[in-house]
C-alpha cells in the first residue's frame, strides 16, 4: 500500500508551487510542530512539485527532519528560510496552509469535503486526536468521499485538533531558534 502508482494531480505541493511561483518554494509542504521536549524530531513534509527534482532530497517520500532539510536541501527558494537569522519559523508553512492548498488543488468534491471538515470541526472540541480522526473519516465516508493519503489526513487532523494560527508558529520559532543557535 506504500506505492499505488503516481497521483494524477500533483497534490501535496506547497502554496508557492501551486501558484506557479516555483523559485520561491522552499521545498516545504508543511512542517510538523515539534512534540514538546523532542525538538530534534521535528519533521518537514517535502513539497511534491516536480520542480524540486534536482534537489538531493527529492527522492524522499517520507518526512525529513528539519535539520536534514536545513543542511541538504538545495532548492533556491529554501535559502532564505534555512539560513535566516531571527525568525525562520515565520516562513515555514504549517499544516493549515498545506491543507488549504490541497483543498484548492483538488477542486473535485471540494464543497462536500469542506462540509465534512466543518462537521468534524464543530464536533471536535474536547476530543482526542484519534477520536477526531475517526470523526473526520466518518464524515468523509458519509459523503462518499475518498480518504486522502496519509500526509494530507495528518495535516487535516492537525488543523482540526488545534488552532494552528495561535500555537504553531510560536512553537516553531522557539524550536528553530534552538537549531540555529547551536
Ligand atoms: Zn514547483
Ligand atoms: Zn515546491
Ligand atoms: Zn530541496
């Protein structure tokens, strides 16, 4: 089940690449917020756009640690975010941005998918991540929608189970300061 052929649309692209602004894409689909106390395990889901094929990380299908991305990514758009002093976290998109781009990229059934998301969100309060996941998948199935592939489901659950705008970026700033100050 790991490889069931190529995806038809290049889903999983960053917002920059979805907008055809390939030069500014830092090869980051979205960054997974670090678990407290486990900052070194912070990972980045790479942008799937074909414009990154010359990058040494291009063949990586799994999430890569942020430290690996900082060292090895050769994409021009990433230079800024990788080397910037101060607040590099600001330039890393969280799961919400990724999810929004995904919604926009896959217009098919987008209304129904939005409904499923809204239904799950209104029922998500006070639930655990696993419960929210079940909720969302149930809502999708009830509408006859396909269950998205793993990084996308994960991003959606991240959005549903928290308020990324409030929490993520702050956490990221702290985490990345740890990396860049070393
Ligand atoms: Zn691109
Ligand atoms: Zn890209
Ligand atoms: Zn790269």
